[in-house]
C-alpha cells in the first residue's frame, strides 16, 4: 500500500477525514469487543517497540494504526545519528505508556518501504494514523522537539481519530496476542462499495450508495460523512475556479457565488476561508439567500467533522451572525 502524506494542521484531506471516521468506529468496536470478552487487550511495555519489515508492514503498522498512532523510525546500523535518536524514541515510547507504538525499520533490509515513503536520508521519522502516513522530522532532533511533535501527534490522533492508544500492563507477557479485529458491521459491504466508487471518481454512484445506507440508518456517521464528501466533490466537478472566484469577488452579496467559492475553498484545503466566506455571506444576505448560505455552511461542517476545532469556532461565529 502506497503511503500518503497528511498534514496535522492545515489542509482537509477528504480521504483522511473518511479514514478518521473509520478509525474511530473500529477503535470503539475493538474496545467494546474486548470488554464483552472480559479482556483488556493490554500489552507489555516491551511490546511498545517493535521491529517491522516489508512482509509485516500491513499487519504491524497499517492495521495497528487503526487503534494507536504508529511512529516509524527509519534507521540503519551504519547511521551514527540513528544511534543517538533511536534510544530516545524507544525510551519515550515506554514513557508515553501506550499513547503511540514505535516501529523500527532497517532501511538496508527494507529498501521498498524506504522508496515508498520517499526517504532521501536517515534518520527519518514518520507516523501512520488510521492508515495515513505523515512525516514528523528528518535528521537529528533534540528531545524537547521530539516531545512536542509526539504531543501534537497524540492529540491529533485522539481528537480527530478517536485513538486513545494501547492499554499497558507491566505484568503482561511480552509478545501477547493483540485483541481480535471486530466483526464486520451490517453496512460494511455497502460502505466499501461507496468508498470504491468515490476513489474511482464515480461520484453519482458514491452518492447513491451512501444514500442507500442512510435510508436504513439516517444517523449513520460514516455514511453521512461520505455523502457530504461525495456531494461536495460532485458540486465542484467541472467548475472553472478562476471564473468562480472572480464572480465571488465581484458579487459579495450574491449567495450562489459565495457558496460556489466556499466549496472550492474547502476542496482546496482552505477551511477557515470557506467558513469565513459563508459566515460573512450570512451577514450580508437575507431571506431565502441567507438560509441557503446557512445550509451550505452546515453541510461543510459535516465534511470537516463536528469535533474539529475550526468547526467549533465557526459554529460560534455563525450563531453570532444569526442572532
């Protein structure tokens, strides 16, 4: 599987948003299943640092990243800076007590993984969260910088992805078997088909598939998110960005022009710009136009996710604009 970069602070990556919802659901299911079986799924402190190769990458990194952030340390025996960095990461993995898992990859023995991550030099440290890869830092780094980066990673993993980490039991046997993966839910096949249609660019098919799930379960969170994504992408398909932005600049009180530009803003990753544009439009418009702007803003909140701090701030701003 080809890793993809994901920013922790800026652009809205629609695939990453979808992965966040899936990871939250899987993490909750796994915890519920462990509780049902009377177990905790606890690991030994020794299991917080693992050696990973190409054969085990899917299992040990990608699959585990649905329950805990996985920090990857790319290293080699001949690399002197690696010999300084790796012990710090190993010590911090134990100190953070399960909030992240450290995977060590020897680049000499795993050249393909090094190429897939686009690594030009080592040491290089990445993280994988809910199957999404993001660079943390490259080269030597001080412990304070490492701690700040890990703190941000842990916070993002918990707030956006619902990953609270692993339960660590000092008395657990090293190498214990991780908790079994939860059984598939009743809509997994339909949701997978919708996601495949979305990835293939069949936006009409994705919209239909997500609406079929919502017809049975109107509150299904993943289907609501997927439908919001697919409808957003369908709206911007075929747009002339230059023309749309020019019209929005020339017609600040035109609800339709501001709505179209806000869609482009969001797809381009300019989250605050999209929200701010529509909140300003709410203040400038009235009647049906104002209601149309408000509804579109609420739809864009669904795309980003209700727990995102930018959504929380925009909701407060919208309330002030309305009342």
